[in-house]
C-alpha cells in the first residue's frame, strides 16, 4: 500500500514539474486574460510575472491598457526618466483606458523596479473611431495587418451573444471594432517577436481577446507568425500549474535581477 501511494505521489509531482517546465521553456507568448475589474486576476498576473522573473527569463509585459502611440512614455517610466503620475498623464491612461490605475499599479511598479519593458499593444482610439464611421474594410493603417484576418463563424456567434446585452449597438460596427482590436494587438506582438525572438511576451488582455487558442488574439497571432508557441493561463488553473512553493519562488526578493529604480 505504501509503495502504491509513493508511486502515485511521484507521478503527480512529475506531472506538476512537467507543466511548470513547459510554462518556462516551451512558450514564447503567455496570455493571462482578465476581467478588468477583478483584483484576483491581477494578483495572478503579477504572480506569474514574478515567477518568470525569478527564474531569469527575459520577458516583456504586453498590455492592452496602453495604446501604441504612447510607447515612448512607458519606456521613459521603466527607465526612471518620469514617475508614475507623469506616465499616466502622458499615456492619457484615464481618457483611453479608464479603469482604476490601482488595479494594475503593482504590475507596472514591479516592472519598473526590475527593468522589465512594458509594451503598449492596443490600437489608438482615433483609429477605432475611424473604423466605426467608415467600416473596417475601408480603413488601412500601419497598426493593422493587411489583409485583415476575419472572424470565424464561431467567433461571430459568441460576439452575437455578447451583443444581446447591448441591443443599441449596431452589429457590424461591433464586429469591426472587436476584429480591429484582435488584429492590431496580434500584429503588435508579432512585430515584437520578430525583433526580439529570445524574449517571452506576457500578454495582459481582457478575457474576450484571449479566451481560446482558435479565436481572438491567439488565433491571429498564429496566422501572422506561424510556429509561435502560445500558452493561455487562467487563474482557475493556478493550483494545477504550480507547485506549493510557488509563492516563495515568485517573491520579488528572490528575483535574480538587482532593482532598476524605485517605482
């Protein structure tokens, strides 16, 4: 009986180790989708970022919360040239995203402390407005791939279910904007990987953009960059993905990198 129990424990431990090893070694892009106002989702995101950092991986944090034209100000913040208040002001965070900065503050402060680059992947609001007024098929922009990768029927059906709770929104306009977001953010990630293939990209986006591998940003990223290895991590998988000493390993005190500067 003891031998059988020992074997079961060993198999379970081995499987857990294999999952952790896959997470660290196999995947180039790690999506951690969120409900924007769910604090526990953001705690999990930071936990994964700290864990990867503590293991010495070169990572960047790709964030939907910032729009691409404002990348320079994120770089200045990480490089200690401007403080948090100025970064939020210059990226027009409140105007363009609007969710409470406290939800993400620990993430970008840790990034600044450890010198981890934050990459703005969202398309600008001005482009979204143009798409709404002219239609996605009539708009060409450098932040969108051409041709646009259209939605699968399954994706459209899910969007229709979401749209049912917003009856005043016109269907085509809704589809166009969602598709533009997915295409634009996928292209931004693909371009980064082309320039920095030895980095892992941790992607923080809403659940609707990265719920499954065959929809949203993950699907478009695989088309734009064939062969890319992708993992979608959900908070509900946490206990399965990591061992019991995860929280100890993922603490900022155990990071191998010296602090970059104070947040």
